[in-house]
C-alpha cells in the first residue's frame, strides 16, 4: 500500500492536535507582531518551501530593522516546519536521508507536509491575533478591564478566575 | 454498531449539558443585540454555526473563534470568545469523559476527538438557537 493510502485522514486529525499544541507553545513565547506579518505567513502557508524561504528573508530584514523579537519567532516557525517535514516523511515512508530537517521529496510526503504546515500556521496566527486584540474586559469580569494584550481565556481557568493561564488543549 | 452507540452517548450527554450553552446565550445575546454597528448581527451567529457544523476538527473552530474575537469587539466584550474557549478548556474534557463512561469502554484517540467535535457542535447549535430565540422574542415584545 502506498504511503498516501496508508495515511488515513483520521490520523491527520489526531496529528493536528499535536500541531495545535505546538503552535500554542510558540505563540506563548512570542511578543507582539504586526497583523500584516501574520497575514503574510497565512498566505504562504500552503507551500512550506516557499514559506521557509520567506522566513529566512524576513529574518535578515528584521535584524536590519531592529525588531529583535522577530528573528526568534521566525526561527521557531522554521524549526516547526522542518520538524513537520520529517514527521511527514516518516508517515508516508519517504526514503530516509542523513540530512536532518530535510523536507519530504515524494508527492505523498509533500501533500501531508502541506496539510500539517497549513494547520500549524492557522493555529499559530489565530492564537497570536487573539492574544494581540485589545481587550476591554467583559460584563462578567469582576476585576475590571484586563491589561492590554494580557487577558487570554485560552490560558486561564473559568471566567473571573485569577489562576495562572493555561492553553486550550482541545485534545487533552 | 459502535459509531451508533457513540452518537447515542453524545446525544445523551448533549441533553445533560444543555443548560450550559443557554446560560452563555443569556449573557452574550444582549451585548450582541446592542452592538449592531460592529457587524454583530444575526449573520455572525449563523456563520459561527456554519463553521462549527462543517468543521472536521475542534482546532478549526477554536481558530475561527479567536479570529472573530481579534476582529470584532462584540466577540470580546460580550465574553463569547472567552467563555466559549474556557468551556472547551474546562468543561469539555469532563463531558467527554462522561461519554466514555456511558459507552462503558475506552475510546481510541480518533473517537475521543470525534466525541469532542460532536459535543462542541451540539453546544454551539444550542447557543445559536437560544440567542436567535431571545432576540426574536425581545423584538416581538418591543413591537
């Protein structure tokens, strides 16, 4: 049975859960990014190799423009894309190569990789946009307005809770 | 027969948790009704329901809620996004465990994710129906 056939859609759904959690971890350690930057990532999410090139170009630019928190973020995204590439290769039985982080070479591997990267970027950018949205508090918030960019329900307990925030882990 | 039993267990659990979306609807409905200039009309809820019912995984729904909250004040100020995400985080695992208990056997990872998706769909369907019902009722009362 070929790699593509062996890989059921349901398996990708389960993998998406891991991808989701990885995206949340990366978002958690990231400072404020321009919405245009997040949109640019989304538009390139369907082509992982193009996205990697874009990230590398953006990284040099960010250093030049003195946006210090961008390069670690770009590095994090690049690492995740490469890791998902390795995972995709393993899933469809692409021939193993010595080079770590190498992208899938067969059409089946590339197709799986595209799906995983697309999911990763969607989860990552939506989480970042959500975190960055101005927050004025809710009618239920007893503690008054939340700090800008701070209130994030995905990271916290029940409404009004002052407990430490935890990411939304829908698969847990 | 397992898929059928799974559906049945999910339906029973949806009945058991029916009050939760209604309580949220009572809180967010009036805020949305006041903020029509923000595009927070009926279409918002119908689109939400459409996204949820056509989703193949919960992550897609969470992404949609986060994007809407980032884009629209009503989603943030009404507490819809916050409370929905909290429900997914805090309550959904318990409801899923209850379905597992009703089934009387362990669920595979795919089945567990399917149960979560079905429960979220039931929750949002009930939420949207209640918001719509409340809004129409208040419009009739005003006229």
